[in-house]
């Protein structure tokens, strides 16, 4: 006969949380001085408040239960043969998506460490520390999902490159530029970018709207993980609000917060609204989604974030004009992500994943959601399909680059709206911007955007096959390109380094061409490559290869 379980006495959350304030966060076991991460903000003498009263013991119990469900779901998915049901066109574009969110989670972990160091407030430090554990949990879960896809998907090549590819792929370079705002410079500016902008506004599209699209494409692994991640975001939004309340105890912080919220919103919009718009609309094959990207943005960002959150910050004394949110909406309505998609697909040899071709049902869907889409973009996509196999003709990229706008110095995406393109000269070098907002961000954050920032400049004058070899985007045979302009598995239809070399295409940086055309000064950083000679690059091994 077993003894009945002991009844634990009810515990007061308020009393337990108050106990945290008695523990203290000053490190005595090694020399430490606060101020490693200085801030432009005036830090209040009064303590901050964590409205959710987070307690570590309860947190760990809850997260353990969630982790068991996630890993159990992934294990069951393998037994149910789920991995082979999603289309390859969808699965290929999960490669850059997952590396981007992993990069964001890692940067968020760093941001929480910066905040804990920057303040002397046990209650907020406890809240930030719990969020740091969240971010570490998310990084581990998403890397585990990445490995799950690599082991179980029908096409594992490319997954094995992983973080090695992040510094070479032109899309992931722009992604890291955005996620770097979570751990660069002022710790509270980084907190605004992470907690007040990304986690309050954009995780709705990244972790809710996109997994919904995954289900439509028979991929149940992605929503299993990402919905568990999103369930933590309520606490992170709470932490962001607590950060605002803490800083607003000093009235002189209000103008800085108003500027940082606007600038960080634009920084995230510039990348995420192009990247996620492409993934939501060009990766799926089902063509049944009743909502376009524009509709999803209106729902999740404009309504749930701007109208429900930003407008109400006025009650705290923050006067944030609506102009920058309207400008973002205007760019989306003006085909921002459609224009970026053209450049992304055309540059396929320089990515480590494959790009599928659109079908007639895709053309019909785009035309129904964006009247006039066929007239503006149909010719490119049909031309793309015509040259998808080796020997079918020259690539589209050289022709596009000749008349393309330059790459933006701040956001590192193309200047796709000529009427908004602008520039300024800094130290005898021309910095091009896709918009007045990106120019404003660079001008008011001196020293933040420096160095070798334009991917195309690095390879200006290089023959295309030399670029691919330098990037290491080759299969284990050392000849077949990892990236392909189709998802056809037929080995005879795969592009090789020799096929690319025979075309004789030479890379032309749109920034250098634009500067020459306008007679503007331009300093090119000389790049000699990471590899020399004709030896194939070292390719990480695949499971079972």
C-alpha cells in the first residue's frame, strides 16, 4: 500500500517573487565592474518592475513539459513518415529560414546578458535572466530541428553547410546585419530592437503566420517547434514593456526611445518584410492560402502591433509619429518583396539551397492577390524556367545587374525603388541607401555601419564559377553546385562548376557600376578569396554519405 501523495501548501507568487529581490546579483567570485556596455540612456535610481512576477522553479517545470511535447512530436513524425510528404520547393527554403531564426535567437541571448550587466536591479535582472534561458532553449530547439531536417529529408545536401554558409550567402549576410541589431551598441537600443519591435510585432509573422503556411504544405515539424517557441514570446513582450517603464522613469529618455523604436522598426522591416514575404508566397506549392503577404502584414503588424501597441504608448508619454509605419506599408504595397524575389532567384548559383519554379496555379494565385503581377513579373519567371537546366542559355543575373540599383549600405538589400534611392559620401566613399530612412539610421548612428558591407563588391570582376568555389557551395563530389535553379532530382539536370564556367559570366557590382555612372567616389575593398588554386573546398560530411 502506497502512501497518499503529500499536499504541498499553496505558495504565494507575490511573496516568492519578492524573495528574489533579497538574493542580489553582484558577483563576488570574480572581479567585475558594471559599465562594460555603456548606454546613452539615463538609468533611473528607482527599481523596475516585472509585471508577470516570473519565478525560476515554475519556469523550469513548464519548459520541461513543453520540451517533452516537442521532441515527442518530432519522434512521432518520423515514425509516421511525415518528412517525405512536404514538397522540395518548400523544404529548400527552410534552410535560410532556420539559420536566420537561429542567428536571431543567439543574438537575443547576448542581448539579455548585456542588459543584466547594464543595470543594478534584481527584479529586472531576474526577468532578463529567464528570457536568456528562453533564448538558449530556442536556439537548441531550432538547431535540433535543423538537424532533424538534415537527417530525415529526401534532399540533405545544403543542410550540412549550416552556419558555415552564413557568412557567404548574400541573403544570410543581410539577415545577420538585421539580427546584429539585437547585440550591437547601446544595450537598451538592442532591447528595443529585440523586445519592443521583433518580439512584439514580427514574431507573429515569423513564428505564427509562417508555420500556418507550413501546415498547408504538409510540413508539421516546423509548427511543432515554432509554436512552442512563440508561446514564450508573451513573457518577452512583457519584459520589453517593463524595460520601457523602467527607462521612462527618467523623462529625458523619452526622445531617445521614440527615435530607437522608429529606427529599429525600419531596420527589421527592411529585411523581415522582404524575406518573410518571399517565404510565405514563393516557397509554398499549394496556392490555396486565402491571405496574401500584404493581408498578413496588415493583420499581424499594422493591427496587432501599430494600432494596438504603439498607439497606446502615447499614454506613457511617447509620441511616435505614424509616418514610418505608413512608409513600411507603402513599400509592401509597392511590391517590395516581389522585386527582391527577382534578384534572389536570379542569383541562385551563389546560394546553398535550390529554388523551385513557379507553376501555372502559382501565376493564377499571384494574379488574384496582386492584379497586374503577371504583366510586371511573369516574363522574368517564365524566362527563369526556360534556362533552369544546364546548356539552356545564359543566366538572367548579368543582365539584371547592369541596370540594377545598388545595395543599401544600411539594410544590405537592393535599392528596388529608384525614386527613393539616395546616397552620401563618407571618407571619400559613396554610401548608397534604399530609402531616406536607411540614410537617417546610418547618419544618426556613427560607427555602427562600417567595414566591408557590400557582398557584390567583394566579387566584382570574378568569374561566376570562381565565386561558387570560393563560397564552398559545392556538393561532396567537388563539382556539382549545391544551389540549383530547380528541384528536379535527376542527376543529369544538375548544374556543375564546369557548366557555370562555360558561360563565362563576370560579376559586376551594382554599387561600383552606379558610382561610375554618376561620377561618385567609391573605394572597393580588395578581396583575394578564402581559397586558392583548383583544389575543391572541404565539404562537411553528410549523414550516411
